[in-house]
């Protein structure tokens, strides 16, 4: 997850925020039991109003 935090450091300067967002999305993804392929993730985020900070 540290690599993920570094990649998004300009958008989310605090690494713990990036990790928190990732864990939150992963929990939601698991709870909804979705089978999203990579191309479907962005439309999913937009449809669920998760594309804005």
C-alpha cells in the first residue's frame, strides 16, 4: 500500500489518507460482492458518487 500512497501523493499528500481510502473502497467492494474488472472500476466510482474528494 505504500507504493499506492506514493503514486497518489500529489492528490493525497498524507499517506494515511490514501491507505484509508483504499481500505474503505476494498471494504465496500467486498460488502457488495462485486466482480469488477479493471475497466469497470471508474464507472462504478462515478455511479456511486465516489469520484470526488
